[in-house]
C-alpha cells in the first residue's frame, strides 16, 4: 500500500508493485470463479479472468443474446443455479434489479467460506429494499472497475475500488485485490460499500451522464431557438467538447484548459462558471439526499423498460445531427 497525496489529503492506493498480477493469480489459482451474468461487466471480467489462466464458469439465463454471446466466446454457460453450485467465488454481475430477482437461486448455494463479489454496492447497501442479505459465514466483497465493460476488456489498466462487507475467512481483502488485478485493473482504492454506492449513483445521475446530457440539450436548444442551424449548434455544444476539450482535460486538467484558451473565452468562462455552479449545487444536494434515502433505489428496482425513452433520445434532432457530423469526420480520416 502506498500513501498518495491528493491536493493535501492522503489516501492509500494499492498498485501492481504491492499486489502483482503473479500474486493475484496465485491467490485465485485453486478457486472456481463463477461469473453470474454475461452482460457488459460479466463478459469483460469473465474473459479477462480466463485470459489470466483462471478457472471461470459462466452462469446466465438461457435463450437471450447474452447466453449466445457466452457460447460464441467459448464458454459453456450454465443456469444461474447450476453455476453458483460450482463456484468458490461468485461474481454477481446481473443488473442491480436482476440481482434482487435472482437472489433466491444464488443464496441457496452460498456455502460456508465462499465469497460473494459485487461490482456495485447497490444490493447490499439497500438490503432493506432488495432483500439481498447474505449468510454470515461467507465473505462479501466489492470490486468496482472504474469504467464500462468494454473499457475493462479493450483498454484495461483502469483504477478499481474495493470494499469488504463481511470478512468471514479473514482473507476477504486479499481476494478483492486479487480479483481487481486479474480482471485487468491496476491501481486499487479502498472504500466502503456505502461510500462507493452513494458516490457512483450520484455521479452517473450527475456529471457522468444525467447532468451532462441535460446541460448539452439545454445549450443546443437555446442555440437552435436563436436560429443557429443544427451543424453549428452541435459543433459548439458537443463536437468541440468531445473531440478537443474532454481529451485535453483528461490529459492535462481543467486548470490547463482555463490557462490555454483565448482571453475572450477565458474571461467569459471564469465569470460564468460561478453561475452554473450555483444553479447546480441545490440540484446535487437533492440528488445526493435521494440516493442516500433510497428514493433512487425504488426507481431502479421498478425496472421500467427504457426502450421508448431511449428511442426518443436516439431520434432527437441533436443526436441525428451528431451522426451526420461523425460521418463527415470519418470520411475525412
Ligand atoms: N456497465 C458498467 O459500466 C458498470 C461499471 C461498474 C459496475 N457495474 C455493475 O456491474 C453489474 C452488472 O452491470 P452490467 O452493466 O454489466 O449489466 P448489463 O450489461 O445490463 O447485464 C445485465 C446482466 O444481467 C442479466 N439479467 C438482467 N435481469 C435479469 C433477470 N431478471 N434474471 C436473470 N438475469 C438477468 C442479463 O441477462 P440477459 O442478457 O439475459 O438479459 C445480463 O447478463 C451491476 O451491479 C452494475 O451496477 C457496471
């Protein structure tokens, strides 16, 4: 474990120097790892674990696309129950609503000393609502790669967060570190189920997806209302953001961006950032309160089919305009 200084605040980070891939593999070599769910995370984690030479069994409900995908990736998927009966370590990677629905099939196979591993704290933190309450004589851990399944599989080297909810064997933290490293992560941060869950649910409703998409739509609509054509409104709202500014912020930081834009842009952005921040602060406060109280959990567990809303977004002018701009981009490459 190394101590790292984050702008004056020290945090512990486990890197590959302290917990090498070799050590991680050794930790898991005599275990059967069952991956329940072959969706975004399930597929990525199962493939990476298998590539690292570990014994992986996939559990997936039959007859859906994910089942077919597991077969075409060379697995012989089993039913969720059969798979769980085979595993020492069970990675529970169904959707969070699916975890609640399938819990009885999983729970009955959680024999003494096994490990149940989540990629989100949702089911455990909101156990009063989900009724996902594991037996006391197993380890219950959290391993969260900080990225989508596709990034876990194709890019690798992501950061991960780990947490321990139950440490029956005394080895729960080592197991969590070993899984984080063997699914392809590099730097591992320790957290708690609650912290990870509240932070993640707030962030994805906020800046990562919800707020970002709301902000983008609001600016695009205003530009369109004022007579700017779609190409112009899109370029000034999304194209510059994704193609130029976000990669730059990722590489060098927002401070660098502020220091390196035109004086005109800089003065305006320095002034207006306060107004946007003040407008958003009460929204974030409401959001965090709803996450912590479990109100957002209720909404997730209703498991409403998003198809109509997704179609509406997909058919909206802004994202159709985006498709045209992207196609032009690829033609010029
Ligand atoms: N995606 C991410 O970026 C990300 C990142 C970090 C952590 N996580 C966490 O990882 C876990 C898995 O998320 P995901 O994004 O990989 O999910 P996903 O892509 O939506 O995959 C869902 C899986 O759950 C199965 N499933 C859903 N409802 C079910 C039900 N009622 N009965 C049986 N199976 C059901 C699906 O099977 P079918 O295909 O048959 O429907 C599929 O295998 C979640 O806890 C999530 O919060 C996700």
